[in-house]
């Protein structure tokens, strides 16, 4: 059965004065059929707020999840996104313990 992955935004931290997003919390869930086989969470930060907001600035009230997830993946980089996606599919194959 094929593994399906779902990225989602779970929280945004923003400046209430102008809507600048400082941090995005995300969750990645891997499922195989109806069974959840792995979940991981993380956060990316955008702490270097420009003194003037860029012309392409998107107002907080106009943000959507697809745009915000693009920011997350762009910040992480393609290699890290791939590592996270591979790891979340392996979580159900891992176990803790000692053999004695």
C-alpha cells in the first residue's frame, strides 16, 4: 500500500501591528491506508524582519496554508524536506529498548 504524506501548518507567530510572521509551526503525518505510520513536528523562524515590508508582502488575513507551507519548505531546503519525509515514513519501524 502506498504511503501518503500530509504537511500542515499548526500555528503562526506574528507581529500584531503589521502581520509579519516570525515563526511557522508545522506537522507532517505519514499514513498507509487508514493507519498513521509516523508524525513529526517542527518550526521555522523568520526573525530577520526587514525595516520596510517588501512589496510582495502578504497581509496576515490573506495568508493561506499553501503559501505558508511553501515558506516552510523553502526555508528548510529541498534536502532537509526530503530527509524529514523519509524519516517520518520510518518512524513505525523504530523501537526503543535494550535486549537484556
